[in-house]
């Protein structure tokens, strides 16, 4: 299953080069992941309040073309289990003309309140059933 | 005329208190102003490329209640000319339950490429006809 | 007493106009307030973990001149009690040439875990003794 | 040569998990790269004004441990030419206790005003002489 989210570049997200700043794409990608997880019944913010923290352990980002002020774009997100404790998001940011803007691979895990990686069963189940 | 924009709180916009950080409301308000200006035919980003800079000279913000992760909210924006060179935006951020989150008064002007306040006629006309 | 903090503009804080974005000044001002409070023995982040939230209820910002990439600047912060439950920060952002960039008045209070304004005695004492 | 920059976590850079948000590390890393380039005589902001844009084409980030509010940290940056048109920054964010927080590999190039990759000779020379 691929989750799709359409967003629009806001002027304040653009830097002195007149395009979206590199770090902002990580904001976009995080937002898309959290919306996707929410669709699966996993609420990042609610988990954080319970001291269960979903965290990114590795990010690979290929910047293909720059988004500009006011541009519409789409974020496609897929999730895969890659080990007992890790999951991977494949994400693509695509311009309104269908061109790739950013391709990303984001690897994450869950951390319990003692800072240890773990995978709560309800998350594990949701990932297995929906990925 | 009142311009209305509906947005959603993104998790990354929230800080260690678990609510939207104060500075982020200025991002929301700026985005709403630029969308409104665009509706009037005034493109902030395009003007910046021509070295005509619309700038904020004063902001008053009353924080009434905090927005939380995932919350939907509405931004209402009205614009008024207040002098030959200045315009004022009255803006309200309203929660999905209709409660005020932030009330703002943002006073702006335009600055030419030599850093001097001025008001291009086409902006002046658009403001007069639509405000 | 006036608290002074010297910072430097980072390129990513600047927008398509080539100057520091309006909302970023609120980041600077917040950081200066928190550093000042920390000097007084009040740890914003630690209080947040205890569900005691220092919050801004009103901000007035006068933008006098724009900071540019790489520019050094100083933030001066003074705090005053203005009522039983409210305190006010007078803050000035000053360019390295001594020109005003932003003058701000930030009014705050503390909120307990039930969302009610209150003023913990230890904060009250610290403010009274140091302001 | 390794460029070293010491910074401090600001509270507003932390998110609902109480730690620095993932995207903010890219801000830190960008700032460190630009400071390093400036030491070499390459001014990112000035180049942008001349429509010469230094851009990131790939970023790999390994998140090792989280930085917390108020924490001091160090960013180490090394630069290497990896091809005629590309350079690579190896960057490490290290906690004040000497633990790795983030390891990053950032690959960049320069883009001319027509959007084409190129490498101005003065940049090429500076990189070769200082890397």
C-alpha cells in the first residue's frame, strides 16, 4: 500500500536560494510518515506522551530537483518491516509535473521509556497487516 | 472581505510543551497573508525576485489557547490600508471548535531595492479595490 | 538587570528576501528568555517535563531593520513582574553596528497541569529578587 | 583538515519527544558546512546572490543518540573532492560527553544560473588546497 499526501510549498520554507531548504524536506517527509501511521491507527504524538518514542535511526535522501514557492507536490510513502525491531519507509516527493524532487529511505525503530529499542505488539501487528 | 485558510498542525511544529511553538504561529499567519495576497494577484515570492520586498514592521499577537498535534484550524485574514505607505492585516487563528487560538495585528509596508518604504501603484490599487 | 546574549545569523534562518524571516526573531527572543531564566535558576525544559508550562500570552514586536546571513547580533532581555500572575520581558535585538533590529515586549505567565494560570512561589521569588 | 564548531541546543529546536527534531540536525550540519566554507573564503549567501548555488544532492544521516534541551555539542566537518563536479562533506555531531549523536555524509555540487552543475575554478582551487 502506498500512502499519498498532497502539500503546497509555503514561502517561509524557502531560503536565500529561493527554493525549499534541504532540512524542510525532512519536515515534509516526517509529516507524511505521521499521517500514514495515523491512518494505520498509530498516533506518534500520543505515543510520545506515553514515553513510547518512534525514532529515525538512518535517513538517506537524494535531492533530485528543488521545490519553489507556491508549488504543489505529492509525498508517496510505503512502509516495510526490515527486521524484528526496525521498519523502513520508502518515500518520494514528486512535483506537480510528475518529476522526482526527493527520494528518501528512512529507517526507524521504537524506543521505550528506558531508551531501549523495542517493538510494541500493536505496532508490529499494524505494520504487518498494512504494509 | 475576509480570506479564510484551513490548515492542520504538523507534529514537528510542536515543542517540548507538546503544543505548537509560539514562533510557528507567525509562520501560519505569514502563509495565510501570502495566500490572500496571491488571491489578490500579488505574488510575494515574485516581488522578492524583483527586489520589491513586502515587510512586516510591527506584529501584535495575543495567544489565547494552544494548538495541539494533528489539530485542524482556520486562519481568517482581513487587510486594511492604514496610511499612504502602510497596510494592516487583522488575523485570527481559530480552533476547529471555534475557539480563538491567536489574534494578531500585522502592520506592513513595501520596501524598494534601495531599502526605502514605498507603495507600488499596482499593489495600492489591488488593496484599495479588494480590502 | 539586563541579560545579554550574542548570536550569529545562520543562513538557513534567512528567507527568499535574503534576510532573517520574521518568525525566526521569535526563536531568537525565546532562546534569550530561556537562557536568562536558566541564569536565574528556572529551567523551562525541566518545568515542561513537570507539566509546569511557562507560556507567552502576548507578544509585541517592532521590526526596525533586517538581519542578514552571517551577521552577529545581541539580544538584551529584562524581566519585570507586572501582576500577581504575569511577567513581562522587554527585549531588544541589536545589530553589531548598534542599530535596533527588533524591539519586543513579551508578556507571559505560568500554567499548571490543569491548564490554569498560576505562579509557583519559587519562580515568583526568583523574579522578585533578580528583576 | 577538520573544521570544528561548538553549538548549544535551543529549546525551540526540540519537539514533543523532548529531544532535537530530526530535521534540525540538517540545520546544524548546514550551518557547520557554511561556516567551514566561509573559513575557506567561500560565502554561500554571497554566491546565492550571484546565482551560483551550492546544493546538496545526497544526504546520509545516521542518528546515534538524541540531543536534549540546553546540551552543548560539537560538529566536526571534513570536505573531500569526489569527482570533477562533486564534493563530499563528512560530518559528525558529538555530544559534550564525546558520544556520537549524528554521523553524516553530505554530497554536493554547484549549480549555475541556468540550473546546470558546474564547478567554478575558485571553488575548485580552494577545495583542492584546503581539503
